[in-house]
C-alpha cells in the first residue's frame, strides 16, 4: 500500500477571472472542473490540469473575491514544481512567459516564475518516466506542462521526517527532501528553512497538498494515520474523490485523496469545465449558489469561438 504521488494541490485566489486567464491562457492548462468549495458553496473551487483532470496534474484554487495577498511562511508550501519535457521547453516557456509580462529566472534545468498573485512555480525537466499528463492548447505538444514534479514547504525536516517516512512511506532523497512514489506516479516533498516573517494565508498561497490513494485503501490509510497520532478527519465524500485531512508535524495541511470516481462522474470528458458542476447534495441550491459566484465563461469555448 503506497501513496501514488501527488493527487492535487489547492491554493487561494482573489480573482477567479484573472486566475483562469493565467492558468488556461498563459500556462495552457485545461479548466477541468468548475465547481464550489463543498464546505463553503459561496466559493469557487477551480481545477486545472490535463484533458481528463487526472490526479497528478490537478492544480486547484478556491476563490475568495478580493482576498488580501498572502505570504508563505513556516508550515506552508511556498513552491510548486511542474514537469516539462526538455531544456528546449524551458527556453520556450521563458519566451512565452516574457511575452505575457511574466518575469522568470532560468536555472540549469529549471525555470522559476510567479503567477499574478505571487504564487511561485518552477518548471523542471522531466526525468521521472511517468506518463505525461497534458492539456490541448496553443502550446506546442512537445512543450506542454506534463504534471506535478513536487512541492517545497517551509519548516524543519527533523520535525517532519518521522511522519512522512514512518507513517506515509516517503523515501528520503537528500537532506530535507523525500519522494512519494506509487505504482503509477511519483512526486517530491522538500522542506526549506522558514523565513523570519510569519506566513499570511491569502491570495497566492497554498491551502493544502493532496496525495493519491486507491479507494480500496482509504479505510486502511485513515486508520494508519489515526494510529500515528496525527489526528486525521474521518473519510469525507467529495463526490469526485474521497478525502482524509491532517497536518504533518511541521504544520502543512495534507490530504489523502482517492483516484476515483473522477471528474467524469457528472460530465463527459469533452464537457469538463464548461459549466458549473455541483455534487448531488448541492444541486437543489444551484440558483442561490450561481447568484453569488463570479461569472466565468467556458475558456475553451471562448478560445475556439464556439
């Protein structure tokens, strides 16, 4: 029983329309599910990724309109790493980002930049061997983003290590870094020294990181985390997946999320993200929910002129 890499990463935005413009229009991801925060249905939950909204490339945002800018600090993820195919892809992305007014910093095999709200990203050359998870867009196929590589958080590796190694089965990959690898996918979790300034949750910050599990294993995983003293929630049915939440000892909010049922539970793949999707328990409240959400047209239809 192993975690199968990163399932999704959830962040906060204060501007849903601008968020869609950047992640679809600039990064070339698909808006794979437009739904709401099930704990607060007045708030969007937007999922970006590949064509199918696959675990391993689900970058999600809760929209709190006009949210103040946040700042990553101790116990928070501060960098999201994504895979691309080659050094030539890094050159392509440096040029593309620059053409949209986004500054970037090139490393030997990486490229760092931030979104309009200050959320930090890194593109790295993919050497994982995992299946690429890409979206159709105006980005040339050979340069499209291929899924998550990992995340970096602020904290103390010594505090976090016993939980991620002993409970979750992460494998050490150097000082303060681990790989979480299952039968199909892998990803990394790394910790850097925290800045002096305390973190401020808000726009441009990460809310939580989720790791993928099989639905058949969800009860076993919940009991394993509970038995470790990490105080997980009960299994929560999110309709598109089931979730267990807890904080690793360094303070970062973790989720274990099942790889199914998936986003095609209520929409065919061809229509993913085109309209507001609601889980069955919220469907009777659709009118009042839609009344308070920021209007968001289907970005794929807008691009194709449909």
